[in-house]
C-alpha cells in the first residue's frame, strides 16, 4: 500500500465533525454555513436538473460557466481573462490538486506558509514534492519577505499562497503580496494562489493594515486610491483597468505575476454552497491548459446542473454579494462579542468564516487538542485545534471557530464554550 496514505491521519475537519455527530455537539468546527445561500441559484439548479442534460459535461467545464467566471473576474477584479484561461473543477481542493500536479515534479520543493489548509502538504507529497514550511507568527500573522527568501533553495519550484487566509482570517496587504511576488519573480517560481475567500471580506483593513478600497461594479463607486502604481502591467492574459473590490487584491494583478500564477476559486465559498463542490482554476491560457490536463484524470467533469446554476449566479448575482457579506459580518460580530463577554481572547478576523481564540490569553492552560477534546465530549461543542495546520513550529494554544451560523447556533455554541472554559478551572 502507498506509505503516504498508510501514515496519514484523518483530516482534523473530518475528525472533529465526526466527534460532534457522535456526541450530539454543536459544530463550530468545520467551515460550512447554515445560512446565506441565494434561493434563485437553488431554483436554477433544480430546474436544469429536470430540464437540462444529466450527462458528462466537457472536462474543462460548461462554456457558459467558463465565460461567467471570466466575466466575473473582469468586473470585480479587473482581470482581462477569457474562457480559455478557465478550467472548472470539482471544488477548489481539486483545483489545488490539478494546479500542484501540473506544476510540481518529483524532488521539487514547495513553500507553504503556515498555519495552512491541511490539503496542501499531502497534495505536494503526492506529486513527489517536498514541503518547505514558513511559519507566520500570531497574533499578527504577517508575511515577512526575508523569511520567504530564506526558505528558497535551488530545488524550490513553487509557493502556495492563500489570501484571504484560512484559518487566521487575515487579509494580506499590498506589501505582503509584493513580498510573495518579489520572491517568485527573483527565483522564477510559480505561485498557486488559493483565493477562495475573495468575496468574504468582512472588514477591509485600515490604518496601516493595507489600503481600503470601496466596492466597485462597473460604473459604481471609485477607489479611494485610484493610482495603484506597479499593479498596472501589460501581461497579455491579465490587464488591470479597474479598482479592486473591498480591499482584496488578486496576486496575478501584481507586476510580472500573470504568467506565473494559477488562481483557485470556489463557488461554494462565494455562494455559501460548500456541498456543491464547484471550483475553478483561472490563469493565463497556457497555464490553464496544463492544469486541465491534470484535472481530466482526477474528476474529469462536475455535475452539469450545478455548473449551469453557478454560471447563472456569477453572471446575474452581483447584487447578492454585499448583503451576504453584511450577514456574515454580523455573525462574526455576534460571536466575537459573546466570546469576549465570557472572557475569551479573540484574534481579529477581516475575512473568511473564522475566528481564532487564544486559549492561553483566555486563562485556559490546556493545549488546543486537549481543549477541543474536552469541549466536544463534555461541553457539547466542536472546535478545530490549530496545531494540525502546521507540521513544524505549530502553535498549541489556539483554536478556530466557524461563525457562519444562525444566531441560535452561535449563542448555543458560545454558551457551550463558556461551559468548557469553566470545566478547565
């Protein structure tokens, strides 16, 4: 049997969700919402299921969806992308797999900034690559160019970059993006940019944490910083004519990055439909074509009715995005306020579905795994320990919570966490 899988443990997300089910606990662990999806997209999927094709879709995705992805990024991020630069995948994790398999050869080293989504390392190793971790330090989780540079060796092939960042909720600023880009340019590295949380920007950074820019749809409000300087470049597949949305900057927008970036996106995150597993790779056409060759022998194609519904949502659903962001922002604020009222120390979160609780600063002596075990078994709430998000230099005093829940779920979950905290005294 393959020793990679023989030695591999079950994902922390699956482990904690199974524990929640076993103990009848509230699940604040795995990152899925219990509200927020637009009803029209569900109706479209149901209608196409009964009226449209239920046979294999083209491997690279329905043409309508590929066009919709390209159009969406042209409007929202100023990326001059067309359908030839898009490959539809069965979720963003498959997009990551295809991008890694298309990029990494046996013996290549890949830099991963930790804490990191736990799929990165196994996929790199499955491609024959070697993981090189660069630890981001709490509570700021900032990217430092010197630390990235120090991780580069003659065998380094790629960087995996995640922005906005899971599990920390960081939205990296322009200086940090330029740190990643400058290392990639200097050493001729590819970047696989996991940008699935790009529309879940809840609190655009202020006061030195990055430029705040107002949301823009064609002809709408203007950026507060109209001159974006080095971000304007003339790469053939990606041009930058319009302002950014809500403070998020796609890495491919930076000078010299279009030709070396494979962007991974997710309809599940954009529309709060994580079970649909519709994702994509967006890149220069030659890179997208290479990734599509890897994709064709992973899942080949995804459900055509779901692809058609996502195409509808991306093309027609711009008006859904801001209300969804506001609702998730309210959920974050409700959970954070309740946690702080019970004496928990909570790290700031500008994006994603996640908050980080600092156990040590909350007066809890247990490490993350021990607290997670106690919480689910004795207090009835599942959380995610942060230590499995890194293999080296992993913090042991932090847990991740998903706030993308209804008010009653948040309130009950925080009450259970307060019970767990009391049990540690």
